[in-house]
C-alpha cells in the first residue's frame, strides 16, 4: 500500500489551480486512462458477446487489444484503423439492444474504474471556478453520462449516425487528434474561455493537439511518446494509481441515469479491439 506521502506526490506535480480572477477558464479531460483506470475497448466485449452482437473471435481480439493498449497506448494509424472498423462493425446494430446490455452490466464494469486522483483534481478545478469538460473519442452516449457522473459541465464524444433505431456505420464527428483541438477552440469562442489560461489532461500522443491548445498542458499516465514530449517541453506528468468506485467517490451519482449510457461504450469496445488486433498482427514477422 502506498504511504500517505507517496499517495500525495501527484498533487505537487501540477500548480494548484487558484481561484479564477481573470478570464473564464476550462479544464479539459480525456477519459480512458486519464479519468478511468481502463480502456472501454474491452469493458463490454463479453456482455456483447453474450448478447449476440460480437463473435468469439472478436472477444479474443479485444482481449489482446486491451493488453496492448494498457501497456503502450494507441498511435495515429491505430486510431484511424479503429475509425474504419467502427464504421463497418456497428452498421445495423440495434441501438435499443446495445443500451439494454450496457444498462445491465454498467455497474460492475464502469463503476470501479474511476481514478481517485482524477476526481480530486476535478474537484480542485471546480473549487477554483473552472468549467470541467470531458472530451473523448469514445461515443457521446458514454462520454456524456460519465461526464455527468463526475460533475462535468460539458462532455464531447464521437457522434454516430442512427436511422430507424440502428447505426448506419457513418461517423458524424470523430473526437480525435486535431478534432479535439478544434472542438476546444469552438467551445472557447462560444463560451468565452481563455485557452491560454486553461488546462488539459490526457494520456496519449494522439492528443498532442489538445495539449498544445491550452496554456497548462499535463500528461496523465502518458504513453512513451507523450512522456518523451512532456519531458522535452517541461510539462507536468501525473501517474494516477488509485481507482475507486464512482458511487462511493461521487455520492451524487444518479444510478438510473448512468444505466442509460448507451452504445458508445459498445462501439469503442469492439472497434478498438479489432483495430489493435489487426495493426499488431500485421506488425508481427
């Protein structure tokens, strides 16, 4: 078990956000491996297999994907592969069926996976008067409810087209790379944020545009490439290690609302799993 001193080391790595006296500020947070101590890539694979949406090979591929993702993160090519597989894989999926399966399994999959350190940091920003914004490449159906659970003011995620209750396979907006940075600039213009005074937190080198958009970038549990860039530029680096249950860490959680998370988790689970599997199989001799 970490000592109290060791458990608090991360707090000294980032200047405490003091009360906001000047322009309006925001704190932008990625989701997977930044707020959540896992990737949603594997989380719902087995429930969707049991529900008939995924095959047995998809389960194996997603398990491999989760291992690699947690070990090293995702690069640009792998994220683009995810996008293509996302389109192909979910085409025709029944949205209501997906939501039903997620609602039945959400508590024991997502609930224990939030970083205690992330929630403490979010609370510091909230106390300082900053707006809390979650921005993630996961589907908006999962990003928005989790954002509400942690008390975020706004949540932005990938948006998928639906017709007659089924996914068409079209991605309307992919919250990834430069897309995240553009969303931040749009929000700054719309809501009056001073990005030079604002904060951003993420784990992946693919989110470099997100970090470069603010005056206070921070790498959280960074992959090797992002850690190298953060060290070169003198950015703070945080290593979060204490996942806790949301319902105990965030007492205001509305469990009925959380159960309506929806299809974004499922899409991220299956598609990212296939993306990782394909990319790494191709790389093997």
